[in-house]
C-alpha cells in the first residue's frame, strides 16, 4: 500500500511540474501579446523589438517543422524565447514521424494510446491504419497464423465503422506481396510507410490545433500578397525584368529575390486606385502623368516633340498622346 502511494506521489509531482511549466508558458505568451497591445504606434522603436521576437519565433517554428530540432533549440535559447515556442511538441512529433519512415509502428502506437480519447473525439483513423500496417507486414513475412490473430484482435472489431477497409484487409490473405492486383499491390507497397508518416503529422497538428503550413510561409505569403500588383510580373514592369527600362523601383515584389516567389500568390484587395495628376495615355496603352512623362523624356535628351515610354523605351510623337478623363 505504501509503495503504491509513493508511486502515486511521484506521478502527481510529475504532473504538477508539467502544469507549472504550462502556466509559465501561458503567462509569457500572454505578456508577449500584451506588449504589442501597449505599443502606441508602428513607428515606435518598441515595435521593432517586438517584431524581431516574432521573426525569431517564426524561424524556430520553421526549423522545428523541417526537422532541425537542435538548431531550433539553440536559436530559442540564444534569443530567450523558449517559452514562446512549442519545442517539445515538435521534437516529439518529428521523432515519431522518423520512426514511421524507418518502418516501425511502436512509437506511434504508444502515442496513439496516450492520446486515444482525443483521437476518438476527432474520429481519427490513425491507429487503425497502424494496426493494418502491422497486419500487412505479418502477411508479407508469411506469418499467416499471427496475421489472422492480429486481424481478429485489432481489425475485425472495426468492421462496423470501417467496413470497406476491413474487407480489403481480408483480401490480403489471398494475395502475395508480389501481386499486381489492386488495391493489394498498393497496400503492399513500401511507400505506404511514408503515407503513414504524413497521416501522423496531419493528425498530430490537428490534435494540437497547429496550422499544417509553417507560420513563416503564412506570414510571408500574406506580406507578398499585400504588396503584389499586376505590374510586378509584367514583362515591362520593372528594371529587373526589362534592362532597357529607365525607371527604378523600390518594390520588394519586383526584386530578383522575391519576384518568382510571389508569382503564384493572389493579389491583395485594393479599395483605392492612385492615379498621377493630369494623366495621358500613349499609343501603346500605358498611362502616365503628363509632367512626369515630359520630365523623364527631357532627362534622356530627346528632341522636342517626342516622348519616351519610361517602361518600354518606345518613342512617340507628341501629337500621338491623348489626355485621359477619369469618370
């Protein structure tokens, strides 16, 4: 009795330490958001400091998702943001994922047992797929009796809720690993281990309410879309795309580093359009302010009566210009 009480005490102490750690992390994260709320303006130097912390959080999240756990830990420790990132969660996730890619179900099944109530709540089929993989491996190794016993214990009880999968599992017994018949050929395929690893990561992130994509990708996509305009990917758009262009740009989307990265992203929704004063249209359909057009043509030394399109470098007679009236 005393030994049982001592074991219970140790277990309660462990749970208490975990709870204290979670409370500490929650306080730090709430304070991090409070710091942002208390900054009066984005021009404030405090916002720059807060943004650096956020960037470090995004970098740690990205490293963890890519499997660079040690680098992520080192960065989090150096920047003192260990309570602002989910180090242990991602490290455990990566360890289980790698075990599945090494064709071992032991670690993942242990994880499923630990989180079974929550997995049942979200109606996950991860544990069933793992048991099915164990059954396939027994059949692959010609352990027919063990495979039947395994199926009776773990697969057949699921027939009411996974009828089609259970029937396919039964068909495995009638097909050898070298079969070309579908779906058994796919079920015997070694690539199924990678599918199980991907399924585990998806289930893990869903269980812990983690986004499927790295936070860095989400933030970068939002920022690029907010700045992207149709002219950013025009062949005449910028000096980076058109060497003969006489314009210069400070648009980050038009830069060599980000232009291709932003190509497939959607455009931001703009409610206002900025048009230069006294707009005129050239014969090629491009629109400019009259004063800017004449000023830039004079800078390149054109004769009187001619203007140069600063984007395409085409020359036009002054008489070909038409004034634009915006209604």
